[in-house]
C-alpha cells in the first residue's frame, strides 16, 4: 500500500515539483530582463524546500517573483551588463593575434568570468532570503562569496559551471537542463547555501530532526553541561 510517507512517493513528488519549478523558471526567463526575478524566485522555492519541505510550488514561486521583482531585476541588469562586457572582451582577445598577450588576457577574462559565477551564486539567494537594500544585498553576497569561498562558493560555482559546459557540448544534456536541470541545480546548491544562511539568520528550530541547526544545538548543549 502506497502512502505519502513511502520513499518512492516522496521521490516522485520531488521530481514532479522540480519539473514544475523548472518550467516556471524557464517561462519567466523568456523576457531577458526578468531573468533576475526568475532566479530569485527559483532559489526562494528551493531554499524553502530545503528548510521546511515541499509545498505549493506555483504559489511560492510567483509570490517570490512578485515580492523581489524590482530588486532582483535591477541586480540582474547590472550583472548582465558585466557579463556582456566580459563576453565581448573574450571574443576580442580570441580574434586578434598578439602572441602571448592573448593567452594572458584570455586567462584574466576567464578568471573574472568565474568570479562572476561565484558572485551570482550568492547574489540571488541573498535577495530571495534577506530583506535589505540593494547595495547591502551586493555587500552581503560579496562577503559570502569570499568568506565561504572554500568549500561552499567553489562547490556551487563548479556545479553550475560543469552543468552549463556539459549542456553546451552535449545536446541531450541541454534537453535535460530545459526539462529539470535548472531547478535540480538550484535545489542541490540550496543545501550548501542554507548551511551558510543558518549562521546569519535567526529562525526557530524544527526540533532535534533539524539538520541545519544540529551542530549549533550540540555546541550549546555541550557548553551548558560544562
């Protein structure tokens, strides 16, 4: 007999939620200027799922999309301009021949691009979870990018980079990304991101099954015993 507590049912429900979330994300990305709001909504749902379990994907996504639209859109336009400039810079150094200078400048451009990915990894989750002015959101994202470079930033950035690269060189993988890849990547990264957020955001404990705050509670209990 199948019940909602059955592992198979829970797995199928999770897959269904990720499929729906992925579709909503792609649809809301179609006007390029709304990509930022769509990313922040994607992470809002993913972070909520990691913390509290699955819920109303449609309702939570569009609620977050509307709530963070202005801030995340401005943030995305800033990030998009930087990305376009980086792309033009890379194309420029790929097309001219200046010997070793090409390799050096391309290397610098790719390093900056990787830093862009690292920073973007934190920016939109920060906007989704924290309520501050835009300048403070950028500062918080920068602090987390650098402060948690190893392992959280690098792990999440590498997950993004590997999935995007494989999708670029492999058509079947590109199809998987459009089906369920973006939401799955956000969901996986949300586990790492929330481990950092748990150090900066005060939330009520979910009890002794609360994995995110388990270590903090164990430290407090050991201090009380001593």
